[in-house]
């Protein structure tokens, strides 16, 4: 395969507020978001991209869902239809594959879903997020890591946000034959955050000799080569289009000092595995769980409710307290941030700032 240009679309945050009252009003916001996203797709096509990826929550519906869960299926069905229709038209007209990611409805279930639209405008396949963090337990997890042969692109795998925290995800995709993995996300690759998260993204690529395209909303997007090298970094620029020219059949030369060099190290890596020793990975109750049995963990229902509160009314309280802090209303801010910290387990940095200011 010849070199192709791939892109991560680092779309800015276009969240639809939970204060939008009705499905019809929310759909107007969906259309406005799609107008902006389609303009970005056209720009990427002008840049010669063969395939692009948008971030997780492409349509910006997540906050609205949290405040209107009972009406969410109605919004998502129409939103998905409009998203696939508009992106499909661009994909076919510009001969450019497009990956988008949003909650989608399947019967009576909601999945966090990444969808691959081919260069002919038709859906090639979809991936349903397997690893769901506690706040997403109201959704239904997927149960497989499919890989899609995509004309003009290659063997494509997809994963979403929290999936990347689990090394099993990219290993499964690599074993399924993926040459490139597209990762729509709103979070990092490690719960440790910061530089550790960046290292984890690079390690997931290098562990499996994969190209990895991270489409991160608002900032932090990456294109990573199969040896963990950063080919492009989106920084913090909103609506940036991050590109790299790659050859999916190259860049994997590696070996050791004992004459074991090969042009594609996957040919050694996956032959030299010892699956018979990996049984513990399939154990649903490994020994470590006995040691962790007394560590309190919220239920999925509790976490989902707290998450919904946190991105709606909780966020409103946070921003109000942040304004108080900026306006010098320190006592009010401290009281509010203390409450938020105790209730959500967040806002500790703001509390530290207040303490530091008062101690000077």
C-alpha cells in the first residue's frame, strides 16, 4: 500500500447543555455541531487526508443525556441518522474515510459506539466500547474487538476512551490483524494522568507495533508510530487538524543483537508469545481480588448518578465557586469547593489554591 495521510480532528468542546429543554431543541444543537464538524472534515479533505477520526462524543450529546436519560433514545436515533448521512455524503464525495464516535441506540440498549464510514460513504463497521468505567454502567458494553478491512485505508481497529487503559485492548486488536487503531477519546491512557498517560499511549503502540491515532476533544490528540514515536501532536489548539503521512506496511523493522532482525517485528512478536501461560488473564476472579475485597467501590448505579450530577448541576456549582474565587470571595469559594470535594472527590486543587493564598 502506498503512503496515506491520516488525521485526528481535535474538535473543540461543543457540548449540548442539559438545560436545553426538549429533544427538538437539542437536535437543533446537533445540527449546529454537525455544521462545524463537516466544515472540519472538508478542510481535512482539502489537505489530502484518506481517513480522519473525530473525538468521542462527536455530537456533544453526553451532558444532555445526563439530564434527560428517558428521552435519550429518541435524540440518539435521530442524531445518529443525521451524523451518518452528513458524514457519509462527505466521505463519498471526497473519497475519504471518516470515523465518528457517539452513544448510539441498538434496540433497548445504548452503546458508546465508534463507527467507520468508508471512502464510498457506506458504513464499513462499528465498534461498541468494551471497557466501561463506573459512570457509564447505564450503557451496555460491547463484547469483541473487531478489525475492518477498509479499501484505500487498510486493516482498521477502533477503541474508545477507557479502553486504552487496558493493555488487552490494543493487543486483541493487533492479534485480530489491525495495522492502525483509531482511538476517539475524552480521556487519557492511564489513570495516573499527565506524562504517564502520554507514555501509556506510546507504549500501547510500541507493544504491538501499531499505528495509533488518538482523536482527543479540545487538546491532546496524537498520531503515534509503531515504535512509539510521536508523528504528530495536537497540543491544546481547538479545532486543530492533526495529520501524518504513513505507510501501514512499513516502520516496523526491529530485532535483537543475535541476528533476529525482521522487516515487520510482529512476525516474531506474535510467534514468540506463550498463550498457555496467560490463563490468569481469562480468570474472572484472580487472586488479587481477594486482597482487594475490602476496598470500597461504588456501584455502577451510584457512579452513574454521581456522574450525571457532576456534569450538570455539579458543574454549575463548580463554575460559580470558581467565579467567587476569582472575585475574591474566598470564604464562599472555600465552603463550596469543600462540599464539592467531599461529594464528588474533586476540586482539591482549588482548595489547595485557597489555602496557599490565605497562608501568604
